[in-house]
C-alpha cells in the first residue's frame, strides 16, 4: 500500500488531495514536526533533507512534492489528473508545476522562514526579507488570478481538473492569515478556492489533517 508521510497544512497536502482524488487505498504516516520527527535518523533515511512529504510506493521512496505528484499522475492515468504526454497541454502542465514549486512555494518559504537566511539576531534583515517576500507573493498571486481570468474555466487549466489544482489550492491557503494580499481576496482566485473547497477529495483531506477554518 502507498504510504504518505505528512504533517498537516504543509506541502504534503498536495499529494494528499491527489491521492484522495485518485481513490486508491493509502496510509497516512504522521510526522510530528513539533517534536522534530522530520529530523530523526529514521525519517532522514527517507528524505535526507528532513522535509515533507515523502511517498513510499512499494520499493520506491520519493520526495519533492512535484516529483510525487508526477509519479501519482503517471501511475494512475485513469484518474486523468494530467494532460496527455507529448501534447502542448502537458508541456504547460510541467511549466506550471515547476512554477508552483520553484517560484511561488519558494517565495512563500522566504516569507515564513526569513530568519534562515540571516545570522542569528539579525531581526531587521529578516523583517525586510519577509516584507519583500510578501510583496512578491502578491505579484505571483496576480499571475494566478490572471490565468483564471483569461480562460474563464472552473479549474486552473480551464475546464479540466488536474493535479495542479491541489497545488494551487495548498499554496493559496498558506496566505489565509496575511495582513493583506490574501489569495481569497482576488477576483478570480477567491471563487476558485471556494470551488476547490466543495470537492469531496479536498474535504476528506482537510478532515483527515484535522484542520479548522479558515481553510483559505
């Protein structure tokens, strides 16, 4: 059985929702970050970076959220969570998947953990980086909002739901407690996130992770 090593409200929510959409049996393995379980010797054997998620699929141990998502799409093609390989639509799927993890998620990490890039005690530097990161996140959310506005479809790629939607949803909900520039406040992202919340797979993932409102 597939195992998903997760902690609530982290990037692990992306494959969590994807697995719920696919509908195959899987086991959730809780990794308690509050007790540094992600830094334990046992966990570091799965992911030497000490990050979540990790997917175990038989003899395969896989980390990096985008890689996990692609693996699930490729091994469960019946779920139709990615465009057909070799098509222009698939190329754009790859582009946005890379953008979400390398651009939006990376910038959000700067916002939430600015102190990682400064010497201990440099609170002024960390605060400045946090402010710059928040402004940049706002610009990136405008790109997402513009994408939805241009095609007018219900889902990120248009009329077809894909594995990009759990990724967009998860990263957007990370902005729910921003003082300003929240994803839900954008004209097209706001209704889109509400549509995501109506999906049974999303509801199951939120419930399994024992999360409380506001969800986005």
